C-alpha cells in the first residue's frame, strides 16, 4: 500500500519537472505550429489560443487542476485531446512490447541457464559471443538490413507499417535481439552466482544431481534479478522504441513523444510522458508482486 | 488501390490550417481552389472560369464554373466561396497562411456564379494567392461542425477524392468521388501511408508494398533510376537555398565582402558533390518557376577575386564569423554548411558553425534585430506558397520587413528595391510588373544580401505500373490523370 501512496507525490513531482523542463528548451511552440513563413500577427493569435501568454503560475495551476480530473489537455499541434492521441498509439506499443519481451524471455532465459550449466564450454562461448553481438548491434542498421533481406529481396515480410501479424515479425525480432542478449547475460551470471551459494554445496553433499539442484532449487532464486531486469525493460518499452518505430513506420508512443518534443507541443509532451511514467510505475508494482510469489521471503510492506 | 508513402503525418486536415506542402497537396484532392497552376507555373482557372480586376486594382470579380457539385450533393456556387473566405478571415480559426490574404477586405456574392473580392489595397498577386485556399461546402460544414474540421473532411469538397478515414500516425485513406466534375479518377482508393524513414519508404517501393513514394533517400536516386520496374522523377521545386548575410553591422555590412563570399564558394561543386546533383544553381533571388523571375549571371567560383575584394574592403587577412545551420531540415544542410565553412576558410574567413534544432533555429532567426544577431551567416531555405516574385522578394528584401518577427533577417535596405517592390505589387499590367521585378532582381544580385546557392530539386519515385502522374515545380503532384496497370 505504501508503494502505491508514494506514487502520487512522485508523479506530481514528475509533472512539475516536465512542465519546467520543456519550457526551458528554446523555441516557440506557436511559431513552430504556424510555420516559418507565418506572419507575427498570426503567430500571436495562435500563442493566445494556446494560453501561452498567461503568467507561468496560472498555466501551471490550470494544468495541475485539470490533471486531477484526468484532463490531460489538448495537443497544441493537432487540437486533439492528448489522452485520445496517446490511446490511439498505446495499444500498438503495448503489443510490440509484449511480443518482443515474450520472445526475448522465451529465448533468453533458457539460453542463459544453458550457458551457465555448460560454463566455459564451446557452447557457452558461442552463447556469450551472441550476447555481445546482440547488445552491440545498432538497431538502425539491423532494422534496415532485415528490411532489405526479408522484404525487398525475399518478399517474405512487409517492410513496414502495421496491420497484420506478419507486420509484427521484423519489429519484434529487432527489439528482441538486444533484449534476448541482455537477458542471457543476466540469467547466466545470476545462475552461476546462485550455484556457488552455500545451500547448493549442502544439496550436493546430500547427493542430489546437478540437474535437480539447478531446476528445482536454484532457478527460483536465480530468476529474481532476471525478473527485475525483465520488468524494467518491459516498462521502458512501453515508452516506445523510437528507432524501431521510425524504421518500421510503427505508429507507437515513442514516435509520438519524440515528435511532441521536436514540435514543442507542451501539453502532449507533459501528458504522454506522464502516462508513460504511470505505466512504468504500474509495471514496477506488478514486478514487485511477482517477487512475493517467486520468493516467499519477500513481503510487500 | 494506389498506395503512396509520405514522410510525415498531418497535424491537421483543416483546409485552412495547412503548413506543409505534402499535406496541403493531399487536402487539395478533396477540396479545390478557384485558381491553380500548370506544370510550367502558369496560372490556370480551376473552380473559377474567368476574372476581371477593376482599374483601381481594388476589386477582383470572378466568374465560377457552373454545374459543379460538392461531394454532399449541394451545388458549388458564390455563396460557398463567400462562406469559405469569411471563415478564413475569422480570427477564431487557426489560419497560419492568413497573411496571404492580408489584402482581402470582404467577399461579396454578386450572383449565383459570380463572386467579388474587395481588397484593402491593390495587390496583383492576389489571384495567385487564392490557389492556396480550398472551397468547402457550407452545408457539410454545418453537419461536421468547426471542431471536426481538423480531422474529418467527409463530403466537404468538390475534388476527385472523398475522405474516408485518418488513422493517426499511420495512414490517410480516400475513395474516389464518382461524380467528380472533371471525370472520376481511375483508381478506387488512395492510401497515404506515413513512413518516416526514407530508407523504409524506398524498401517498401522495391518490395511492392507501395506504388509511389515522395522524397526517397537522395543518396539512392541514381540507383533507383537504374532499377527495373521503378521510375524516378526529379523535378524543380521552389525551395530556394541561400545563406543570409547579416548586413546591419560587422564585416557583411560591406557589399564587397558580400560579393567576395559569393565568389569564394563553389556552388556547382556543392551541388554535384554534397547534394548529389539535386539542385539547380541559383541565378536570381527568385526561383525560375515564379512569375517575375529573370536571369542574372551566377557569380563564378573565383577565390582570387574573393581575396582581392576582401583586401579592398579592409580585410586582407580575412576575419572570424559565426554561421548558423539547421540539422535535418533541408537536404544535407549540415554538410552544405561545412562545405561553405571550408571554402571560406580558403580565402581567410574563419567560420564557426553552430547547429541548433529546428525550433531553436527558427526562434534565433526570427529574433534577429537591427542591433543584435547571434549569427553573421545562416543557411536557410525558402519555399514560398504563392509563385510570384512579390511573395519571394517583399517579405525577404523590403526594408519594412526587417526582423525581429519578419523575414528580412539580413536587415537589408535598398531604397530602389523598396520602391520597385512597392509599385510592382500594385501594378495591374503584368508586363510592367515583369520589368520592375527584373530591375529589382538586378539590384539585389549586385548587392548580395545572400550567398546565392541553389534551388533544391524534388524527387518522386514510383513503380512502372503507375502512369499519368503529373508533377508540378512546387513539390506537388496530381493524381487526377493517373492510371495503374
């Protein structure tokens, strides 16, 4: 319960911080909206309509008051409610986050455990190399290569856009590659670390096989840091993977946020990042809940 | 179905609220203007059929084409034109291009198919300026409501495409209007897909996921031209790339220094090596497709002459200065800035580059004043929406238009140019206007308030299944005569 209560001041602090931060960046939202060649009079009209001429504290309190009624305001750019714009894209980002995380976990955890149990063998080296490559490959390059091979040359998959299950494949793999490599590393390190604990020595001396020790006793403990990582990664994917979304023309939250910042769309920046933060906090809460299931020693306060 | 790939999504579909050429182009397929232009840039009548201007230049009377229906079945007539233009002048409505109608006072219905525009002052380019504004059906507007204008164009116009849906961030879908007055188009549905990454657009064209794309990666233009099944159209545009020189004080207040930098930069080499040939060297401050353009001799690449001019002006050892360049806004903007820095370095001018992001760039550019500037030189591109020399020269060269807030950011003043521009915008006789602008351009050419660089080219690539596409020298295209195999 404490954790939920702490959220409120945290999020309020975040919104205040965003409010100030976006206004510190140089650039006039009304001018960006009106375009380079609009007259100063027309820009001024737009500035009025956006409420930018009101004193800063008035703008702040109006925004905060609206926030308490779940009114996130209206995009300066499109005149469309911020909430509506975010909700139009969130499902796309959520779907991609789920599919790539699921793939990464399904591949990464077993591979990590496998590498830990075959430590220092040739297979282990193979998996480690894959790990390093996966973490180091730039998303931009990987995405374009995959499009070139699978869409342009082989005509197997669509190059971009969104709509059918086939559209999911390339973006999911692009994100999952990095994530898998990361999970493999963490899982392997955690399993190796757990295998050296005292209770494992005891279990061995009792005559249990390595296999039983690993899968029945160690795994649950070893997975705790892995769950943390998966939770954090999934949470940040909810903010959208901007590069992947751009390359594959995936209409997601990441692009929405970046475009809003570039356009100095204050309500959209504040609102979309606020929602992202809310979701991120939610994901962390759920991750904590999962701990209590996996590790009976942990209880939520 | 015709699938077109574009780079950015619309922020608004409102016919009054357009700020980008591409979305404006798309909206023009749904709602149409009174006048338009042809491939050579000549004005043509579109929904209007003729016009006369009063001898004092204050009244423009237009006769409208008859028997045209809006997509909602109501007739296109003078009342609809008045309704549209009254809305455009309404300060409650966001109209970023309202300054194009600065001359308009009132719109009058003379009879069912005759409308009169009463102007506040004589303004010859008015008849071209109205090609940017699209006529909407008053009855459909009443059905949709003002709040829907930004996102819903259903049955609103007279154009060949009917709005179907807009999935934000993803696509805009249109279907053919069977009773279009110009004859229905040959495709049933047109989808504009938003694909921000140029490489992905190209891949989707090559994989067959798209039929036509705008602005493929400029580095791949020659490769695409040689690819079987693909056609590439490289067309002139109106995007004039220049380096504004701050003339209020400092080294660029001396015309010899300004001429020197025009000799010091090898423009042909920049076009060839940096911009992949996608530019035409400037021979005027006005692009060739504008009414009033006239030719001047480009400043040839001559570093020796540049050095001599600098020495004459009192800078035998050159000087240091600051150049502002946006990034990611224009084709290879950063790289062009670096090339210019290098050329000027060779004649002794040490250039410090700074590259702010676009909104910061705009606020620094427009915040310039006669006493203060953060830059001595700035790379910038102008794409004026009215293809008339007045639209190009008045805002950028007239001394009443000095920054801050206006576009003569060079703080340039030439009384002869001022007087010519003032007269030419009121002059009703087109031939007199042409000679006034020719003289003005000659003066400006000698004064060098800019480093005159090049006019950017505009590229469209499409599958060879597509034919009958029309491309205008305004970064716009038309699908009315398009056919798909």
